[in-house]
C-alpha cells in the first residue's frame, strides 16, 4: 500500500510539474515594459488607467514606487512582485510625488498650492505617515527633495512651457526654504532638438520643462529634467551637470540622458533614478499611450550607466523586450542584450469578432496606441496568432486595452481571467497558462516560461474583463525563431540639415530577413547611447540632436533569431 501511495504521489507531482509552464513572479529572471502593475482606473471620464511621474527609492533593501494618481504606492522586495500600500495619510490625488530617504526615514510631498504639506514615516509598509511641515510656502508642480551626503537638503521644482526650473536649500529641521529660490535653466528648442514638441519633434510651440530629479555620482550632481510634453512619444529626460548642488549647472554632452521615441510603447521621460541592491543604477520612467486621454500613461524600467567620462546614459535599445534582471553589479549595456527576440510582429491573427475601428491586425502591429477589440467582453471571445512557423517560445506578454470600459478608481473587480494555449498544428492544443480563476489585476501580464516550448499557434480566450470589451493592444510573443544569421553590407547614408542641424536623415541598405533596426547614435564612436528603433523601413529622420555637437551613427539589424551589430560608424558634423 505504501508503495502504491508513493507511486501515485510521484505521478501527481510529475503531472503538476509539467503543468507549471509559467514561472511564478518570484522565480522570474526577466522583466518587461510596461511594468506589470495594477494601474488604477482614473476617477473621471473617459474610463482609462494611468500611472506617471514616478519616484522610486531603495529603502532598507526594499523598493517603494510612488506614482501620480495610483490610489496608494507600490512596494517590492525584488522588482518583480509588487504589492499596493494603501493609505489615507497622503495626498494621493496630487500629481508628481517625490520621496526622499533621510536619516532612516522616508519623506514625501507632491505638487500643490501654498501651503503644502511634507510627510515622513519610518516604515512605509504600514501606510502610516505623519506631517512634518504643513506650511511649506512654495506653490509648485513637480517637486523633488534631495538629501546630500552631508545631510543638507535641497528642493528642486518647476513645470511650465514659460517659466524655468528652480532650486533652493531647505532647513533640514523644519524643511522650510533657506532664502529665496534660485532660477536655473529653461528650454532652448532652437539648439536642443530633444526639447521640441510632438511625437517626432514637428509640433510648433514652446515645450514643457518639468520633472526634476537630481542624482549625485562620483562627486557630480546630475539634474535631470523632462521635455517636451508627457503626451508625446518623444518624452525624454535631458541632463545638466554641476560640482555643487546649487550650481552652476552646465548642459551635459551627448544629451538627452534617456529617450525612447519608438517601439511597442515609447517614452522615457519624467523619471526617478535609484540603485538596486547590487549597486546598479535604474530609471523608472513615464511611458506614453495618450489615446483615450493625454494623461493615459504607464511606467517603464530602464538600466542607467555612467561612462568613464561621467556621461549619464540610459539603456533603451530594446526597451520593451524581456530584460534579464541583474543579480550582480553589471558594467555596461553589453551584459543586457536580449536573449529572446520578438516573434509576433505582423503575424496573422484570427479572432472571434472585431469592432470596425479596432481590427484584428492591431493585435500584432507593435503599437500600444492601436488595439483589436472583440464585439463584447463576454466569456469565449478569442484571438489566435499564427507565428507562421514552429518557433521556440520563452515568454508572452498580454497587453489589455480598456475599450468601452466603465471602471473608475480601484475595485475588487479589477482583474482579467483567461486561458492561454499553444499548438504546433492549430488542431491539438495544450495549456500554456490557465488564469480562469485569477483575481490579481495584471493589465500587462507577462509570462516567463520555466522551459521553452515549441509552438506555431498561440490562442488567448477571454473569461473575464473588469468592464467593457475584450481588447488587446498587442499579444507579444518572445523566443527564438529560425531566420538564421543575418548578413548585411552595413552601408549607412547620413544627411544632416544645414538650416537646422538638430535634424538628420539616416538611411541604409536593407538587411535580408531583418524584422527591424536600431539606429544608434552619439557624439563619439564609443558613445552611441541614443537609440531610434524602426520596423519595416530602412529610413528614419531624427530631430532630437544638439545643433552644436557632431554625431556618429550606426545601424543594428535584428530578426527573430538575434541581432547583427552595425559597422562601420558614420560621422556628420
């Protein structure tokens, strides 16, 4: 009998192990953008989700993420699993929070009118905060509190398409200003292409300069600021540098410090900078949808580096592909190249139904601003993707779109339920992930597999949405295809405008089998820190240059099997 029980137990355990194709969040080795948070539905119409203007800190080895309009703040021990801390002590409906670690406590404030309150807590996990200053005298938007190594405290702020950015030292005992604020810098769109308005820097008018954050590294102070506007794909962070916290600040070479103007989801502006537990720098950034409302936004995580010359640069090359989460100190972006490639771009999709303005093709077009919607949100609506050949699949990202939603604020009903299946022939189906009983809100659900599978078809069947229809911005599949090694002549043609040196046209010879290209550029051959990703074309116009700097360009090609690094590098004065 004991042998029979043991045998049955082994069968059950073995069956269960086989069924666990998807790693639990705590076991994942990769992350992806957008960060898979429970983004709150806004309180006003139209119904849509939002989180933006993030401040993230590492406090006692754990991470706390504060973002506008989130109905609380997020906590994580590993940057993989996030739980929401609710509190009635903080002004959670005020935009652009800032959080500062100072003498073993966390300080918090948000945008507001005079008098503004500043709060603190010794244990942010409890949600209990006390007011330390209720008469802060500066009316402002986008505050930033900074504690220096010598325990002096500074306050940076500003958000305007007219006014500059400001800073003032604070009395650390009262958190009140010591004197009058100092005026620092404003926009200069004639010289700084990255500050020009529009998705592609083509919209007239003055940019919004906002989102201050200061990072001290190797004795230098890096003042990060955002432009040109939160609703644009071009939303980015420029950087000024100083030897002192109150300046003078000068423009850093090779700006901007972070930018991701294209991809499935674009944007790398209004960011918070922090260190992980291994000493690696990260940026948590505002990334952009802005379809249902200009403030429809999400959050992204990008690695940050400082080179030997002190140049601050954010790695966004494959900014919405799976990224291996480091478990040690890393030296350069070369250690972060994606190990899994995109398999789903423009792949054929069949669906149970579709709305005329949201066709099935939108589910694989690598554009978060478009989406497929079924006719209803009913159980049984489905989407099937054909990868066109049997491929090795390592991960899947399901990006929901809140089409015709009627949800506001946070609710216990805010979650999705689905069944995800795979097949090699479109006839015999196996379960990839069974979330028919899920109660966790995961609007950008990311599934990393415990072991790769072979699949040609992926089928997603709806069982529940919070409200509205079953709608998918993109069903994204990652792994390794069978395209083979790419060969390319690497010929690059660069033409920089003589009348507007912020603009350059770049074209190149098509690489057979390429899915897309990363145009990398910078002010020296070893400083190609900026990336412009394009799909399905061999040309791009970049309008985000500094008119006073020379640039170098190269083009990397990528397909479903890997990356072909560009060479040579072209220089333009």
